[in-house]
C-alpha cells in the first residue's frame, strides 16, 4: 500500500448508451445521459484515483455527492469523468469531480468517500439484513 495523499487522480470514459439515459434510469423522460449515470461515472473515477494506494482488503464507499449537472449529452457521445483527491482526513477522502462530453463540460462538484475494510463492511451489511 502506498500513501493516500491529495493530488491522486482518476478518469473513466464511457459512451452514452440507451441503458444509462435519463429515460431508462427513471430520472427523466428524455434519452440523454441520466444524472444518476453521470454521478456513477464520477464515483468510479474517484475510486480509480486511489485504488492502487489501498491496502489489501480495503475499498472505499461513497458517502456524499454535491454535483451540478450542467448540460445534456446524447446517446452515442463519449463522456469523460475525472476525480482529483483534494483532502485526506483519516479515512475520509474528499474529491473535486467533473465530467465532460465531446463538446463541453457537463458536470462538476465535490465527492466524499471513506476507506473501509471490505470484509468488516460486508459483515455489518449482512447483520443488518438479518431479521
């Protein structure tokens, strides 16, 4: 494991397909990139930024997103989401996130994640699911 320090970056690229449109995701009646899908790409970029620095058995979980969706992106257009780690406070990671399509910026904001022990996290989730 390497040190998790501000400055780490991650990027995810995806072409908008029917299954990630607002219409398909139930977040609107139009066939453009859905806001939930844009947020998913931003979260993936944030995870990618620190993945190599995590210890064995660790992962990160998202806890907060504060994002503006600035512009619509049609089916078939490529979207690039980026995350830059700007602060580390113990297990809490804070990122600046952004997304753009082939023509313009489409989203920006902040995202928080926490480093967790994956097995312990899943154990707590399983305990919660028991009657």
